[in-house]
C-alpha cells in the first residue's frame, strides 16, 4: 500500500508512516497547568511504547474482565471523550492525543469528575498501535482528524488503507469503527477505504445523537461544512 511500510505481528499489523498524520501545534501550558499535567499523566497516562497491553492490568485489578475498550483517536479538546465517557460508564476508554492542552483537559476530568475508566496516551497513534493486541477493542472512534486539505498533503491523512487495516485487526467481531469529518473529499476517502476492507460492513449514517457537538464541529457548521459520519461493524 502507498503511504506506509508494514510489518506483521501475530494477528495485528503494525504501521510505519514516513510523515506525521497530525499537524504539530505549539501551545504552552501555564505553570500551574503544567504541574497538573505532570502529576496526572503519571497516574492516568499510558506510555506509547512498550509491550502489548493487558486491559485488566491497565484499568486495575477490580476491573470486570469482559468490559469493552474504546480507542478514541485524536480527541482534540476532549469534549466528546469526556461526555461519552460520562454517558457510557460501561466502556473503558483509551484516548490518544498529541497536543498538551487537550490532554490535560481530559486528565483533569479523569481526576476530578472523576472518570476512572479513562486512560490517556500522550503521543502518536501509529507508535502506540504496537501495544494494542488483536481482537481487543470494542470500538474505535476517529472524529475530525487533521484534514490535510492540500492535495500534496493527502498522504499524511490518518484514515488510509494502512491504518484502517491495522485498526480493524484490533476490533473484536461485532466491534465498531466510527469516523466523522466535515471535509467532503476526506469523507469520500474514508468511505472508499472502509468499503474496500472485506471485514467491514456499513457506510454513511445520519449524525448519531450520541456523538457530542464539539466547538470544532460547531465552527465547521458556522463555516458551511456539515459533518459526515460513517459507521462500520467488523463482521469477519
């Protein structure tokens, strides 16, 4: 496949990208917020590098072993992650984000709401995927990933054949892949990539009421960009 090289571990592909799938944004934290970040990430963070994870070890010895796990990729400011974790307490959540302000917002919610069934990966999904075993996720969410609008940047988009195949490897049978974007040609790419994977069944759906409206989505609506939601189920 273009855009990547692959290595295969038993049952779950790894992905190596030659370029970032996210735009590097520099925004510092206040000294107080940085202290909170440093404290909370040691309690609620997961290293992006290391061996394959055991969810019972990640979420604690009293965890019910049959609880589902959601991988929430690129959660931005964290609104949808926090609200969905509150409304779906039966699901454990692994949130992945590279930008400090959003990460500390979710860490704050874990600590103070509290949301003990949420953990955070501060880093790149591509590296972290090596720690997620095959058939271990109930759902994967990718809401409004960096659009990389210019044609010469399209190879940086997260949702391509390589990452999608690797994510589907990690979904349980019956698990769900939920994507959303307000960029029309990215939505078309998402649909094309997912439709091409024979293990997935689904397509474009009406905006689900269980997906919170975030400030990012509202800005797109204000600018005349309605979102497209796609939901797929792993059936094979």
